[in-house]
């Protein structure tokens, strides 16, 4: 069996590829593992993904001279540099090296494709948010009259954050806005995760801090540097957030999906600060207007009430005078009636007393006569019952042992005392005869 050396095989592969393939191809892929060597060459992988799964990838080279031209043109058109995660349309030549194997040499990158791809993905995100009813969900919140306590999501080193803080802290009106920074990355591959985490931290502390709103500020940047603010996950988090979310993440020409779902979109961080301060000014002006109206209404009301009180005073005096006269007349009439009634009652009572006196005199005479008769009868009865009266009629009274004889038990030989009207006779019992009825 014939055989080939490794170099012969690799040479045959190289020849087959060069003879079978076109010199150049336009290929769509995502930049991965993008790195620049000290010599100025750039090495990376061009990857095709289905969701998060890699379907295919190939090693790519961008030589120093070509890289300088391609990168300058790309940055001029898009406002950002080539970096990991970016989807590009690249013009490539397929090469095969006996030592390094299969790879592609990048000859050009079309910046318009990256801009168009960004716009397509952005529109798909907007359409999805619209279908799910999230596009204006955060706008359901009614802002308080004055937004006084806010959470700020930004990079602490961002110039936009510094401008925002300077404006709210050094405002000429002396308004005070409580603010707390929740740091986050504002660009790059990890920006979306960082922003969502910052929003979750705000959500956890919102009740304790009694927050009124959340402010996301960045301060502009290259167009492709704002890609993280077009991501669906961040937009959905903002839409469903339990507090109003304000954005000030770009220059006047930029509008991200995060701006569209936010409660209030403002062009720049300084515009956000001015909006918050304008709420204070408007509230203060409205208070001034209300105070003026209240003062005017109070003065008018006081004048009206003074007039009314004066009229009431006059009416009260007149009514009181008339009422006093009327009541005085009533009192006089009642006095006359009482006096006359008293006189009549005295006459009636005097007649009644006379009649009672006559009746009493007559009744007392009859009563006294009757009582005298009763007393005479009782006197007669008492006289009849008097022992002396009985003795006067010749009767005597006998006792034995200190008891009347009829109440004692007489005994032979016992002493018996007999009383008559004029005598007291002592005798001895010699015989006792019992009578049977």
C-alpha cells in the first residue's frame, strides 16, 4: 500500500482547497476570543450561534496592516471599535497552513452590516415588548408632586454621573434630593447582567429607603456602545420595575429600547437633573400661587364674614330689643294673672277655711258630747267595779296565804283574813264544805 507523508497530505489539502474555493467570501459571524498580539496582528474566532449554542466556528487572522485600515473605517462609521460579541459581515480568504491548520484571513469588514444588524435586533426587541404589553408598562406609575428620593444606576467614574450629581447638589434653589448610587457597568458584554443586578439591589432596598424613582444615566457614547440598552432582558426588567424609571443614557441623537420602556426618557444626565429640579420649582411656584389664592380668598371671606357679623349684630340687637319688650309684656301679663289668681285663690281658701271652721266647731262639739257621755258610762262602770263600792253594799273579801280565797286551796287550821268596809278580821278555818253545782 502506497503512503503519504504528513507534509504531502497537508500540501494536497492546501492545493484542493485553493483549487476548489473562491478566492474571497463574505461571511457573517460573531467575534469571539478577540485579542491583539504585540506585533499588531489580531487573532479571533468567527462563531455562528443558535441561541447560546455554538453551531460552528473557525479561527481567523487579521494582519496588522489590514487591521489598521479595517478598524479605522469601522470605528469612523459606527463610532465604536471591534470587540467580542459583535456580529459582523467579513470578507475572508480561506487558507490552510501545514503547521497551523485551517483558518481564514480577514480582508475587510462591512460596518454598515453591523449597524443594520443592530437596527434589526432592536426592532425585533421592540416588537416583542409590544406584543407582551411591556412597552409602556412602567409608564403606569403616577409621579409624586416632587421626586425627592432616588436611586441612581451608573458607573461612579462616568462623566455623566458627575455632571448629574453636581447639578442636583449645587442647584441655585437650595433644593435637596436624596440620592444613592448603585454602581453598574454601562457598556461591554457584562453590562446587561450588571444593570439587571443593580436594578435588583434597588428593588430589595426600595422600601427601606422609601424611594420615589430610579435614574439610569450614562452620558452618551458610541452607537454600538449603547447596544446593552437595546437588550430585551434589561428592557423587560425596566418595564416590570415597581418604581418609575428615568433614563438619561445618550446624546440627543440616541434613543435606546431602554428609553422606550422607561417611565420618562430624557436626553442626557443633566437633562434628568434639570427635570427633577423643575418639579421642585413647579411645586414651589404652585404653592406660591395657591398661597396667593388662599390669601386673597381669605381676605375676601373675612370681609364678607365681617359684613355678615355686622348685619347679624344689628339684627340681633333689634330682635333682642323686640323680644325683651315682648317678654316684658308677657311677664307683666303673667304677673297680673298670678296676682289676680292669688287673690281669687285666697278668697276661695278663706271661704273654705270658714266652712272648715264651722264644720270643725260642730264636729268637735258633737265629738266632745259623745266623749263626755262615754266617759260618764265608763265612770259609772268603774265605780260599780270599785271594791269599795262592793264592800259598801255589805259584801266582804277573804284571803288565804295572801291570795283571794277563790284562787287558793283552803286548808283546815289555816289562817284566813276577811275584809269588810270598816274591818279586817282574822280567823282560823275549822270546817270546809265543798259545793257541787
